[in-house]
């Protein structure tokens, strides 16, 4: 399943928004700002794909992130 991942916002390690901080202002002026779209692949079996589709049709919004332990991606 091919998906587009849309960046939402920056939060700190305690999951608090950083928008009104000096660091947050700098971050939102960079490549990763609200609305930035990234192309990616999400591998789902048919059951999970249907679960995701049903939830999204009901208006629920999934939030994706890339944890630091996932880097580098090519290893």
C-alpha cells in the first residue's frame, strides 16, 4: 500500500508541543513544517488495510512518526 505521510507538528520528548518555543520556531521554518508531504510505503496485509480504511472513513486520523531506532533505513 503506497501512502503519503504528512508532517503535522513538532513535540518534545514528553509529547508537549514546541511551537511557541525558540527551537520550535526554528524547526517549523525548516524542511519539516506542518503540511510537508513525504512519499512512502506502508506494508499491510488485507485485514489491516481494511481496518485502516474503515477507521479513516469514520474520520479518524492516523499519526505516523519515524523513531530514531529505525535509522539507517538501508541496513
